[in-house]
C-alpha cells in the first residue's frame, strides 16, 4: 500500500497548510462577515437566495471562483501566522513565559526584569483594549478608555524602542543597568510583580504547567545529549535543546514523527486561530473608533465572545505546545537513544 511519502514530491502541501493557514484564514473572514452583517442587517440575505440564472455560471468560472477564494483564505492565513509569531511567540512565549524546554530541563534563563515587565504590560493592555468595548458602558466612556489604552500601548512600545537604541550604543548595557538600578525606575516593576506574576503562576498551576521532569530524567537526558551530539553541554545550548532532539527523534522513528506532527498541527491551529480572533477584534475596535453609529447592542456581545474564544485558543496552544509537544520532543529523543543502546 502506497504511503503519503510516495506522493510528497508531487503534493506541495501538507496538513499544516490546512490547520495552520487555511482554517485560521477562513475563521478570520467568517468573523468579519458576521460583524458586517451585525452592523448592516440583511446585507447578506440576497447572497443565499437562488436566482433563476444561478446555474448558468460556466463550470470553469465556478472552479476559478472556488480556487480564488481558497488562495485568498490561505494567504490571509500566512498574514495571521506572521502576526501570531509577533504577538504570541515573541511577546507571550519568548518575552514573558520563556520557551518550555528551558523550564522542563531546568536551564536558567537570563533575568530581564524590565523587558519582561514591558511585555507583560503590553499583553495586558492589548487584551484590555479588546475587552473594553464588550463592557456594559456608554460609547463616550468606552472611547475614552480605548484612547487611554492605546496611549499606554504606544508609550510602552516607544519605551522599548528607546531602550533598544540605548543598548546598541557604546556602553549602552552598562548605562541601562545603572538607570534601572535607581529606585524610582524600579516602581515600574511593582504592578507586574504584584498583579500579573501571581495571575500567571495561578494559571500555570491550574493547567498543570508547573510540572517538569524528574532529576533522574534530566540527568539521563544531559548524558544522552552530550553523547549523541559530540560532547555538547545541554546547559549551554539554549534552543538547540529543542531543535537537535527534535531532528534526531523524527528522522529515526516514524512513530515519533507522526505523533509530534499531530501535536504540531494542533498547536499551530490553536495559535493561529487565537491570532485570527485577536486580529479581527482589533480591526473591529478600530472601526468603532471612527464609526460610533455602529456601536449597536450586539457588537459588545460579539467582541466579548471573540475575546473569550481567542483566550481559550491561546490557552489551548500553551497546553499543547508546552505540555505535549515540547515534552514529547524530549521524551522521544530519550526513548530512542536509550532503546538504541
């Protein structure tokens, strides 16, 4: 019986193209269509009626329309994946939580208190921006809160840019540390330490994300990593603790390859679905700023539902990426290496 690998040279797409790009693109488009129907009731009613000449469209034209729609959805999926990488991977994972392999293998992460606090405030402000219109408040008050939140986001981004410019200048790191050690600037860290950090820790414990590997398992992994990869020290390789074991596991065991790919497709869909909901909500909030007459009764409910679903997909991504995929990569590598011996 032929396997999918026999046809892979002739099929340029795999399941990730559907889960990671096409489906999130469809989800984003559907959300925008629903919103437009809310502010223009009955606009799409004529689309679903069947005129007499509905079946007079040439077959080739129908195929072209379907293919064109799929290409548009797929292209939107790539745009959403790029935004997902910036918002979720760079800000949430790299900037705030840290990559799972560092926690699982107890690899110390360099302390960046001001950078981490800035990313935490950015993520919290961005979520607040999307929640505010869903609250039972009058439009003038909603608009004021939105402007204040956008101003906070702009301030945090400008602050981050200034710090980056200072650090690339001569002796920039030393000057940044000297300024950061002053007590007035340390006040910037207090809200993150007292409010956001306990919330993250509570969520981590609630989801079981605080459970790493045992001491014996980590010791075995470090020995196998060093033996397999020419004496490399896993404590000094950072992200290669993910990439090298992943390549080793999937290149030698088809079972591990299938399992890890399944989790990859699932977490890719969850991440990009969350980003598509965040993006559509952001565009809707921007529309409401310039079109106050569209702030009708159903819009707050729709935005609240979108934010809730985006949060659920984001949490699902966190669980799949950290608890299943990242752990699966390490376990697959250890299983293969110990069985080979």
